[in-house]
C-alpha cells in the first residue's frame, strides 16, 4: 500500500478496501499467479491499526481477511508459521521481510504485486518474468510510527476448509 503515492495515508481504510478489491480480482480469476504453480493460490490479507475499520466494508470472497489483534507484522509471521508451505508474503518492510524469510516464506516486493494488477487490467503479461526479487528500500512504507498502519497480502495454498 505504501509503495503507491495515491494518498493512501489520508484514508487508510479506503486504501485497504481498494487493495482488497484488486487482490480479490486476481484471486477470482482462478489462475495461478506464481510462475511455477499449476493451481491457483489462496490469498490472505492482514489488516492492522486504522485499516481494520475497512473490514466492515469488505465483502467475504476469495481473499481471507485477518484482523490483527496487535501488530500486523506479528500476525503475518504467525500465518507464515501456521500455513502449509510454500507461503509468499508481499511487503517492502525490511524487518518483516527478515522475519518472514526466517519463518520459511518467500518474500516479494509490492512492485511484483502491482505488476500483477496491471497485467490483470491490461490482459497482457507483465514485463518481468520469473519470480522477481524486489529489494526493500528504506522508507518504502513511510516513516515508522506507533500509529502507522500497513497491509500485507500473503499468498499460500490453504487447506480447502480455509478457502
């Protein structure tokens, strides 16, 4: 969310709703988004802080919504540990990247996910191929603060009952 300068910081719940709609559109295609996969992935979106207000505006659908009881980062790392491998987490946060990789997840940057959104809208393949690695950039999500809210989308194969 923080990698797009679209004013998300002025309306964090609205930005969460928009991001959810884009992820849900990808999930609804019913096709794999990761290059080596043959089955469509299941998507999980974690809301924390002010973005949790978006939950009331988001309809149940192809994206599992998790409202973090505390830190969104902690919730994402817990999901990585609980979901069956492989798990892919999309984030630009360096510390979250480190924690998720240590827990066994592959981490991709938001530019990869934004490329998928563009591909979905245009119907043409994204320019990059394979599993791009987008290195974290300092400040990619803005300044760290106690009340900062973030959204991370995780893609993983979930058991049938969790889809």
